[in-house]
C-alpha cells in the first residue's frame, strides 16, 4: 500500500505540474501581477480612510478566514478500478491515507498564511487585533483544516452517523471563530484551543470496519471535475468529463424563430455546456468583484478591458464542439455559414458581458464622469474585438479542425 500511494503521488505531481505550467504562462502571470498590484494599491490607499472598529469588521474577517477552509478538497487519488482491486484492503486504508494528509495540507497552509498576511494591516490597524492574535488564528485555521480532512476520511467508512457535512463544518467554524473575536480585545486563543482539541478528539470517534468505496470514489470524481474545470479555462484537458445540464431558467434566451441550425446549436452550447456557460458567468462575476474592490475608474476600466478580451479568447473554441460529431456532418447543415453563426452567438454573449461590466463600473466607481467615458471605451474595444479580431480567429479555428 505504501508503494502504491508513493507511485500515485509521483504521477499526480507530474500531472499537476504539467497543467500548472500551462495555466501560469507568461501572459497569465503578467495579468495576475497587474490585477494584484492594482488591488494592493487600492488597499494601501484606502485603508487609511476607514474608521476603526466598525461592527461588521470582525464578522467579515471571520467569513474570509472561514472561506479559506472551503477552497481545498482532500485528494484521495483513487481510481474507479480501486473498488475492484482494493475492495478487500479495508484494514490497510489507514496506511494509504497517512502520506496524503501532509500532501493535502501544503496548499491550505500556504493559502492561510497568504490571506492572513494580506489581512494583517486591516486587522491590526482597524479591527483591533494584535500580531500575536493573528499568529494564533493561523495556527487555529491550520488545525481546523487538519480536523476537516480527518472528518472527510472518517466519513468514507460505513458509520452509524455521517461525520462530515461541508456547510455544517464551515458554519460551525465561522460561529466559533466569530465568538472568539467578541469583546473589546479579541481572544483567538479560544478558537485555536478548540480546533486543536477537535483534531485530537476526532481520532477517538468510532470508525466503521468497512470502507465505503462508492462514496469515496464519487467524492474523488467531483474533486477532479472541479480541478479540471479550472484547468479547462486555460487549456485542453484530456480526461475532463463534460456534463450537459439544461438550465430551464435560461430557455428564454434560446430563440427558435428565424434561426439557422448552427446558430441554434451554438446558443444551446453557450447556455448549457458548463465549460462555456460557467466560464462566461465566472468572468462576469470576477469583473464585477474586481471593479467593486478597486474603487478607481482607471484601474477598473483597464481590468474590465482585460477580462472582456480574455473571455472572448476562451469562448472561441465553442465552435468546435460538434465538429467531431458524426451526426452533425450527416445532417444537411450548411458548414460554410457556421463561422457567421458562431460570430452572432458570441456577439450576444460579449455584449451581455459588456453591459453588466459597464453597469458595475457606473455603480461602483466614485469617479462617475470617468466611468461613463470608460463605458464608451469598453464598447469601442468590444466592437473592435467582435468585428475585426473575432472573424480572423474563427477562420483560423476552422482551418485547424481535422476530421
């Protein structure tokens, strides 16, 4: 069992390294530096103006720190075939999970330290925390993450009670963390003590003798799907599974009258394929959150322009979804007009994004005149992208298709 998990950890390391090098390319690194620098500039300029000890500071900090606990899932590295080949190894599963605890704790520890470091000026200058208190919070969060992973592993066995529920765990963590902040001087030592005690106490919970392979495998597949969805925003993922979902509340956006077959199916792909619909939704939400945080029209306009371009760039492969479907080529569909149909569908999606980004720019930017000018600049950029950049990229896209 020890050799098996070592082999899987090595294979997983190579796989994640491969995709991370594709995700964090030069262009994306520059974009991250640009966005992070803009956010930190706004943070440094505005923290001096915020009043001290407002009522929502402590619950906000508790919410941010609790959110960090929900980011990283426990990687079991199981394969679907394990339910057959490891079915009789229930007694050795404890040895299988031992190396995985350290492997899974690396990213949460880095994330907790990073988030706490970013929040340090605000917490100490405006919320009344001490440096020692923040250290105890970091220790408590790390202990809570370890407790979370232990509960997840315990829940993979057939027990009388389900030991782990994500929302219940995060809710309890938020309440305990916030209660430890009450009073004129926050005392995070209470939260840290309870988290460490919980991590020790969970080892004494009764554990079933039989391992629930179906539950463990379903959990791992959901984790891998989430990770692949992130990677697919930047590159092609070979083993990514696509689950098409009908979103009835968006059916009114699918027009059936005066539509060509290509425009109709491209509309359905954009609204129902999670690879593209979730991408558009995520980019719009990210743009609105960034604009709300920046509070500066110039930085917000630049960020909005960058996000609009990145969204369009990642939506263009939508046109090849049906290219390798045999029935698509058997049906009497005019292939010469597919580029025009794709362009029409993407134009609607990008104009929707421009409208929402512009609305956020007007609402959240203090400089209203510059915000209105930015709306016009973003509209001009969107039209340049849609009528000059997009046609050439679509032409290149269909030339690369191999049947």
